[in-house]
C-alpha cells in the first residue's frame, strides 16, 4: 500500500512543473530588483541634474 503511494508520488510530474515556474518567476523578480537597484541611483541623479538646471 505505501509503496504504491510512493511510486505514484515519484511518477507525478505536475509538482515539478509548478516548482520550475516558481523558480523562473523568482529569477525574473531578482533580476528586476537588481537592475532597479543598480540603475535607480543613476536615474535619480539624472533627474536631480535636470531639475537643478531648470529655472525657478
């Protein structure tokens, strides 16, 4: 009885697909966060430069 359940669990691939999609989403999110963090300071500095060069 228990060996059949274990064999069925090992053969089930639907959980693996969900985990793979989760990992892909995680990698995309980490990439977005990293790029925003790295570019955020540069973009902020650029806006500050433009804002300071505009007349009041």
